[in-house]
């Protein structure tokens, strides 16, 4: 599985805003993240609606994080763009399959477990972690 390009861009935009002390206008955000301005505005709209980013109107307007970086998780950003994370479409209420998913399908139970693990892991990373220096490969292998 691969996250969508839109989600990848949203993460880049959030990282850029995390590293910016003041407001940033959409043009600057687009240039620094190498995302078209039109797509940047579309993504910013979703991030504002999710309460992750605040927008300011006017000549000195722009965008900034709505919360401290340590309060914003990777999961929140992904779900702001893509909706609730689920490993399989069979976990959606509106999906129906021939296996009576909720009662007898073994895969449904496995997918539920995987979904919980992934959501918990994504929730464990905040944008404050982005500001921390990344461990070297040697340090990662020692863990």
C-alpha cells in the first residue's frame, strides 16, 4: 500500500508549517514544498477544516498550525485528507461481502487488528518529532 500523493503533500505542508515560526502564505508554502499552488490551496482547505491549520485573511494573512506541533499527529493529517484509516474496504459499514464479515470472516478480524496497529503507530508520531534530529542508521539498528 502507498499513501496518496495528496496525503504525501499534506504531510510536507504540515512539516513546512511546523518549521515556520510565523504565518506563511499559500504561494510560499507551495514553493517551499514543491506543490502547485492550486493543489496546496486544496490541501490547506482540508487541513483547516480538520482544525489542524488556521487561515488568516487579508494582506498579512496566511496559514499556521492551529495547535502546537506536539499535539498534531501523523494520523490526524492522513485522516484529514483521506478519511478514517482502514486496512481494507470490508471494514467500512456500507461495504457488504459474501463472507458475513462481521461474524465469520477471519480476514475481517485480522484486518481490524492491523488497522488498530497502524492507527496506533501513526498516532504515536507528532510533528514535534519532525523537529527532532533523526537517529542515524547505526542508532536505528541498535534499537
